[in-house]
C-alpha cells in the first residue's frame, strides 16, 4: 500500500511540474557575468539561458566592469530554427524559434581585458 501512495504522490508532482514548465514565462530577469579578453582574442561561449518554451523575444544588455570598450556576440536559434550568431554593442533584442535551445554570449575587449556584467530579460 505504501508503494502505491508514493507512486500516486510522485505522479501528481510530475504532472504539476509539467504544467508549470509548459506555461510561457512572462517575466525573466537573469544576471550573468563573463570575461572579455583583449583583441584579437574572443571569450568562450557562455550559456545565459536554456529555452524550452517556444518563440520568445529577449533583450540582452551588458556593460564592462572597467574602462574599456567591449563588443558582444550572441548565438541562438532564430524563428526559422537556424542557429545564428549576431554581433552587438551594449544591447540587442533577439527573437527565438520554437525549439529547445541555448542562448549564448561571448565578448571581446579592446586593448585590455575586462569583466562583463549583463542581463537577459
């Protein structure tokens, strides 16, 4: 009898998790930090969001933690479900596709390297 109750509770929890994860996210505000090496080097790709909720629009903003200019790149699955890379400076808005995918960023600084702090919303 105990195993049956545990199974029933587990099934109810799984159903609750599925219902919550299938709802589109209406509010998202995630902070990330990364490093921008000096040119000509580019930083590693860093996942800032794993998307599982269909087509969405996201705005990515960043600023260097230091006195240097930093350029950014974003990689994501677009509305045609193709992986694209776009260069941007300080802010970009992207439209993702209906797929399970990651949104990644990397940075490059001029002259000296710099830490970078950003948000995705």
